[in-house]
């Protein structure tokens, strides 16, 4: 389920962020520098993998759940390191504490 080719270590997670639109609703194409900036700031994606240590540093309240692979997640702006996986797609390696919220499974 993790096509990036990298398994996270320590307290890290691999997230694939949602793609930024290449043109406006009116059909105007956005310049590359604008798309790059927006892609870096994108904060919603799908968590693909987490290290075995991720999310283990605290006791979780009863009834809450830890993020797992396949969850839609909200991450902190500019969090983590952007890298290109073995499949050529861009991913972010971020700390578990940079994951701010969990959405529904993708």
C-alpha cells in the first residue's frame, strides 16, 4: 500500500498530498511558481505508512483512534520533507505530531 519505496523510521509517516489545480475555475492556467508554492502549502492528503513508533508517545483517550494507513489526514503547513518516490510521485515524510486531524478512509 506504500508505493513510495520508503518505509518511515522513528516517529515519521509517509503522506501523499492532494494535487494542486493547474488552472483556475475560469480556465486561467496558473504559473509554475504559484503551483509549487501551493503544493508545498497543501495540507490534506492520505497517510500511506507510519513507523512502528509513530503515535506511541502518549496514552490515547478511550474512544479515540490513532491514524492508520489509508486515512485522510490534515497536516501542518510546510511540515516534513518532500521527496520523489520510486514511482515518480511526490510524497511528504513528516513527524506524527505534524498530523493534526483524521478524516474518513480514502
